[in-house]
């Protein structure tokens, strides 16, 4: 199981099918997690935390980031336990990792 801080995964090779989609993947997850922290986390919405964890698990697996998909599974566990301090620590670490990827990919900061 991964624990914060999360390692920065390798960027897909430029000749892979995922290379063109990866920048949007990074951007959309930064937006999704930021929006969650600013809304659902503030309300203590456990169902949305579970949904977010489940979506992270599947989405990250599609990009071959199986180790990072475990973060989603852990978030689902935190939702079941109503463990918001741990969930927010994981989400913060995940955002830091994604922002590092954003810099590596030279994506604009929105």
C-alpha cells in the first residue's frame, strides 16, 4: 500500500496510446480532487469520498498506474471508517504528486 508522500509515476512514453491522453488525465484529476476538497469534504460527504476513491482506482488503473490506484482503495476504506483526517492527507499528497506531473508535462496551471 502506498503512503504519502506518493512517488511520481513515469510519464507514458511518447509512442504509447496513453501519451496523448495523459496531460488531460493529470489536469482533470487536479480539478476533480480540488473541487472535492472544497465542497464534499467540507460537508463530510462519505458517499462522495467513497465514489471518488472508486473512480480514482479505476481511472488510475486504466493508465497503468496500478500502485497509485491503491490510493483509491484506501480512500474507500477511509470513507467506510469516516476517517476524514486520513482521507484529506491522502488527497493532499495525491494533489502534490499530480502537480509535480503537471510541472513535468509543462502544463499551464489553471
